[in-house]
C-alpha cells in the first residue's frame, strides 16, 4: 500500500509510449524529463529531506556525463565500465567534499556549493585537452546493454524510464528507513537530532553522496543518449533550474520533485513556440504556482483534486 | 473538369427554379471554396525548411540577420508561387548559442515538425553538436557557420556555405607575402572562433614561410589589452594579426594607437561589419582584413558575376532592415542552394536533394561562386575573400 502511488506512476509511464506512438513529446521530451526526474529526486533527498541546499548539483551531473564521454571516446572503454568509473569518482569526490562543506549552514552552504559548481564548470571549459573545451565533446557512442544496442528513441525511453523508476523506488524506500527518519530529524533540528543519538555528520555525508550519485548516473545516461556534451549543459543556471524543479514540485516529497521536474521540462518544450515571449510566460507561470500553491505543484494539485472530489460527493 | 460540369448543372437548376437563385449562388460560392481548398491541399503541400539559429545571446549579431534573410526570401519565393508550385514553410528555433539546445531543436525539427531539410547552425559549436543527429536521421543540412571541421572530413549529409577560418588565415598570409612581411605577432581571444582561427594561423604559417615571433592571448571580456601589446612591441614582429569578433578586436585596435605602435594590423573576417569601424573609430584606419565581397559590392568590377547578386540582396535587405552583414548573406546562399537542389530533384526526397546539393556548380552566392563536389561540401575557393583596408571609415579593396 505504501508504494501504491509508485505502481500507478509506473503503469502510466509504461502506457504513455503505447498510447502515443512516435510522439515527440513522449519519446524525445519524455527522455529529458526522465533524466530531470532522476536529478530532482536525488537533489530532493538532500534539500527536501535533509534541509541542505546545493547550488552545485549540475557539477555532479556534468562529472558523470564527462566521465562517460571521455572514457568511451578517448580511451574506448565499454560504456557500462565508464559509467561505473564515473560513479566511483563522483562518489569519492562527494564524500571528500561533504565533511567540510556540510559543516556550513544556510547562505554559507549555498555559497560553497555554488563555488564548487563554478569551479567544475571552469575546468570543463578550460581543460580543452580532455573535455573539448567550450565546443564540447562529440561522438560519444550509444549505450549497449549486453548486445542490445540502445539506438532508437523508444529504446532510450525504455532505459531512462527504468532508471527513473529505479531512482524513485530507491528514494521512497530510503526515506522510509532509519536513515530517512534521521534525515528528517536533522532537517527539524540538527541539535535535537544529535541529542537523539543520531550521528548528524555521517547522516548528512551519506545523503550528499547518494544525491551526487543520482546526478552522476543521470549524467552518464545523458551523455550516451545525446552523443554530445558541452559545458553549457552543466552551468550554474542548470543547478538553479534543478533547485527550481524541487521547490516547484514540492519539497520533501519524492513525487513532488518528480512532478516539478516533469512540469518544468514540458513547460520549456511547450513554450518554445512563443519565441520572444517564452521567458515571460515561463516566469509568470512559476510565480503563479508559488503564489497559489506555496507547498508546490504536487501538493497543490493533490489538494485541488481532493476538494473537487469532496464537492462532487456533496 | 468536374468543377465546370458541376457549375453548369447548378446553373441549369437555377434557371428552372428562379426563387432559389440566392441559395444557388451561395451554394456555388461554397462549392468553389471547397474545391479550391481541396485543390490547394492536393497540389501544393508545403516544403518544410527547418532552421536553428542563434538569434539571441552573444552571437545574436550573426543569427539575427540570418533569420531576417531567411524570412524575407521565403516570403519572396512564396509570393512568386513557391518551388514547383509548392509553397515554402520556414520553421525556426533560437538556440541562444547553446549547443545542447541545438541538438534538441534539431531533433524537434526532424521528429515533430518533420522538415524536409535544414538550413542552419549559426555557430560552429551549434552545428557540430547537431551533426551526429543529422547523420543518423539522414536529412540534408546546410550550415551557416565557419568552422572547417564541419565539412572536414566530409560528412554525407552536411554542407556549409560560410567562409572558413582557414581561408581567412590563408588570405592574410597571402597578402603578407606580397608585402614581404614575414615576422608575425599573433593576439587572439579565448572564444571558439578565436581559438579555431589561432589554430589555423599556426598550422598554415610554415606553408607561407612565415614565422610567429609572438603569440599573446586575452579574455574576450577584457577591457584592456595594453599588457599583451607592450610585449608584442618588445618582439621583432613586422606585423600584428588579431583574430576575433565582437568588442575585443576593437579594443586591441584602439590600444595599439594609444601605445603609438605603428606596425600594420590585420583583423579577421569576424569584424567585417560597420560596428567594428564605429567602435574602433580613428584607430581603425589602415587596418586590413579578408572580407566577403558583400561589404564592398559597389566597388566590384562590373564584369564580376557576383556584383548583380550582391547588389540585389543588399537592396532588398536594406530596404527592410538596415545595413547588410555578410552573415545574413550566408543565409541567402544556404537557402538558394537548398531551393536549387529541391528544384532539380523535382521533390523533397532526401537522398535526391542531398545528391543535388552535392552537384551544385557555378552557383553565384553572396559569399562567392560555389562549386560543390563529393570531396568538397563547401565549394568556395580563396577568391571568395577580398582583402580590404579601412579608409576614411569605409572599406576599400586593396588587391
């Protein structure tokens, strides 16, 4: 029963490409929405549950992407091995970074993660020899899962959907475990959490590493799916966009984060047709959501549906 | 024929029943409209040309005239009845100079808008990012960007119409040889265009017997380059080459004058616009650069086959939008090479159109005369560039 929502969501994800075959918004935009969901769900563990902000999450996303890109193109590593290597490196960096960085609070933590994101971005632009510089890295081979090449939109949709469902399932289970409860205690009051016997430093480090791994995993898939990566995709703006997804969808809710990620991705793809007015409409919609649904899109929609049901019941 | 017979029958009815004259009249109009609309839908399905350009962002001065040119000529072609009776439809997206967006827009053009071919990619970065998708989906692409990597090595579905940075470097070195200047100081920025130009200059120098005696760089957002120029003054350079676009080359030019350095200065085709002269002011006097014939159209000999094409483009564009730039001209070349290929192919079959683009011979565009081949997907030679000097705030051909 605890995972009822998850099963409903999973069925919807599987039905979409069957109902809308060859639809650009399902098989192309859907893939990028799926990757965003993984990123947002990961970031939500850190932001929504543990209450630690990160304005540098695009850096982990980028490191995962570049690790896969560089190892497969320059050293001809098989894709799964490159992905694993990327995850290891990102996990290690996140672990080393977590202790000093997570001692900071509020604005200072925001500043530190922001700085980290910018440093990584500068390296991507300047280390031309490795990363291809501002022009990016192209010719990244597609994923090959044990002789099953992921070479069409539909196959990519399947892979990303599976990865996304895995990420959501992991997140839901994590939150409902001892670590999850410890995280929420840290969010409430770090001092009180310590009094309850929670090793807050360790808990925060763990969630930071898990969150970074989610991002790196999405990055690696992204690199193989696009076949091309450039520093643009991992800039500060992307970090900010990820935070927006989590906040827009509703903090401290896995489905909230997923909802925010999907909504923002679709919004971006849908508004392109308005050309010059795109940003204007985009901003206005975000403002409207935050004013009328301060708890986020997911909770807001949920309440609206409930209200509607009650009214029709009367 | 069914149309006529229907009307005749209807008229007969009207004559026999005079009271329904009015209804009959409206019925005729309705029938004519339906038939007309049907005829239009059958005979003239639009040919869809997709485009992804950098209309906003730092490279907007490139993409903006390109988009205006495309829109202007698509309208003009449709006013004349389209291609083989089919109207053209232009579908464009603005990448804002973000290569990753270029990839998603190209996917969108192919899958969602189902375009017949693509003209675009304002910058080399955008184009290079989109190439894998274009090759995979087998759809002809004519890029408007400069980078030589776009067509070297040759890719089956990718063509380009803009001059390359290598041509610019070669043109400059040719002029240096004529003036017997062989010791060169380079000063370049940190952008993609700058870096690629820098690479070509270094690569070509030995072929022209030129030695690089100083090699300085700056950040494109820097507001002062006197430090680098002072270092160049300390070398035994006979001439300075600055490769870049935007503000920075204007600052280099001004700084040189402020420092009282009298060495001749060469700029790249990236500054072949009136804006550069305005920014650099007096200091721009005597600066030489390779430029497309468009900026000096009036000065060309009357026998030059390019002259009427250039003047016609200039007249049409300036009547609507103001001063022309060579970049808008690239869009003209790209569009008309595409139109020519579709006409010759007699339809929008992608393979046939691709083959016809490759067979483009003697097409007189704004950038030069194009002669494509299976080995050369650009088809311009060095003559496409004119060496010009800035005199009295204007351009002067110095060949």
